[in-house]
């Protein structure tokens, strides 16, 4: 169903987006081939730094920001 809104072109399909993608591919290839010792030396630290980030994203679905309002399915029967 067309509502008369023109579809905006994606950034990655524009000339600037394609040039950026090409630069990232060339830079990544250079990084892996010429600096693999530095890259693999930093890998354990990057994995350790990723843990708090993943922890923060994983807690978004638990409803910690509901401020006392139970979500559906979380109601506990009163005894």
C-alpha cells in the first residue's frame, strides 16, 4: 500500500556509502594482513571489554525500568 511517501535511498547505496564501504574493506584487509600480531594480541582484551557491554544489552529485556508495574505474565498470585 503506497501512501505517497517517496522511498529514501539507502546510505550504503549512495556513492559516498559505497566509497566508505570500499575504504573499510581495504582498511580491514590491511589491518589483518600487516598488523595481525597486534590485532590478535588485543583480542583477549576486546573480549573482556565486550562482557560489560553485552551484560548491559542483555538486561534490557528484563523490565528493570518498569518501576513497580508488573508485565503481563509476571503477576504473582496473592496468597
